[in-house]
C-alpha cells in the first residue's frame, strides 16, 4: 500500500476497508491525527483539501 504526505500535516494512505480499496485522508494538528475522510478515487481528494501536486510519496514504504 502507498502513503503520501502533503503540506501542513496532510497524509493520504491507500487502504482496504470492507474489501474495498480506498484512500484515507488524515490531517495532523498539534501532534494529533484527525480523519478527514475516505475517497474511492483520486479525483475525490480535492474535496478534502488535497492538492495532488503537493503530495510526496513516503519512500520508507518502498522496501516493504
């Protein structure tokens, strides 16, 4: 699964939930992680304040 970080604590993760592939959007604020929502497609990320051009893939997961 992939994981991407954005500015201001945005985290996007590719997950499986109830046998469905989804993107989970979270936001770190003052050391706490808050769920913004789930997306079925990349196009939906904009609804959660995510700019695809600002996302950076987490290289630490490449070796898993």
